[in-house]
């Protein structure tokens, strides 16, 4: 985010960069999913060992990155003085109604994504689909997600301030409907077809989610506050993801996956309704409708932009 020059179009530029990166991620993820599914049939430990080896390589590569421009002593002294601004930044995150709304929304979405990532596979395993076929199926779904992520800008331009709500309720809705399909019929070919259709819808909408939520979070901010907002978001996502994991496992130990998906879908529907009501008067407003406190970092960005133009 900091590498993007100060500009009024910063969030759009960031969304475009994120869009390209995520579309490539989905393609690579699809290829690795097929490979993992085939290797799992041979030996379940092979994909785990390959993942561990990849993590080790990536960790090593991350240590090779260097700072392109070395800071001078003067800049280092100034950076120490800037530590005082960190408190103000966190204060902004807590006091900003817009950011609080988006973080709550992000937390609910993290919860449903975390649970569905396990339930989706469990549901198809209940339908006796082999690991190799699962790999191929989820690879296709991820390729479709990679294609969908490129449409997030058009999706947002069409729905505007309703885009986040439509995404959320569409994804939660597929969870409930897939569960219902698994309960009302035991004819596997029919259930598989219906469930896969719901999974397609879910992957299309979930692919557009990440670039959109990050675009919303980066609105009315500058490079100094961006890091604090995304740090708070990631911290909250980590906590919610852990809690959701326990909830998902607790339910799965006591009932079939189909029933779990219905219950989880209903729980998160209620949570999202409450969050949507909270967001209604705080997110998606016109710039002039926000308070000065909400847009003060955006004003700083404008000043920096004018200085650069001079």
C-alpha cells in the first residue's frame, strides 16, 4: 500500500493490483489442489510434507528481501518521534464508526469462511467422493474464482453500497441451501450436482470479497494509518477464525455435515443482519456525509498530493 503514490485513486489502484495478484493465486491454487488430491490417494502424508517443504522455502526467501533505500540517521531519529502517532492511529481505528463497522463485517465473514472451508470438503466426503476427484472439483472452483475476481469492480459499480451485503448473504445463503439439499435427499448424483452449483456461487462471490473489503478499508486513509487498520483487521480475523474453528468442530462431532451447514448458516445470517443494520448509517455514504474525524487522513493525503504536484 505504501508503494502507491498519494492519489485520490489509491484505493482503486490497490484493488486492481490486489485483483491481479488474487486471480493468479487462484490459478496456482487450482493446480496445487489437483496435485494434492492425486498425491493424497497415493499417501496422505505426501501433500503435508510438500506443504511443509514449501513453507520452509518461502520462509528462507523472505529473509532475502532488502530495503531498497537505506534510511539516513536523520530519518531514523524522525521515525522514533513518529512512534507518538501510532497511539493516534489506533485511536482512529477504535473511534471511526466506518472502520469499526467494516472490521465487524470482516470478522463475521472470516468466521463463515473458516467453517465452510472444512464443511465443504466434509460434505462431499459424506457423499463418498474420492480425494482425487475432490482435488479436480476444487481446482475448477478456484479457477472460476480467479475469473470472478476480475469482475469485482463491475460488481461494485453496479451495486455500490449494497455490494458487501449482497456478497455476505449470497455466501451464507449457499451454506444453508447446500445443507438443506444434503438433508432432503439421499440420492447422491442429485445432491452432488445441487451442492456443486451452490459451491460455484459461493466461490464466485468469495473471490470478489477480499479485494472489495480491502478497498473499503483503505478509503479515506493514507499510508500512515493503512498499516494500523490492516493490522487490526488481521488480528481480529485471527481470533475470530480460531473461535469459528472450535464452533465448527464442536457441531461436526455431534451431527452430520448437512445439518451443521444449516445451523451455521442460520447463526451467521442473524449475525450479518445485526452487522448490516450497524453498517447502514456508517458505510457507503457520500464523502461529504462522513464526519471530519473520519476523513482527516484523506485530507492529509490531499495535502501530500498537492505538495508532490508542486
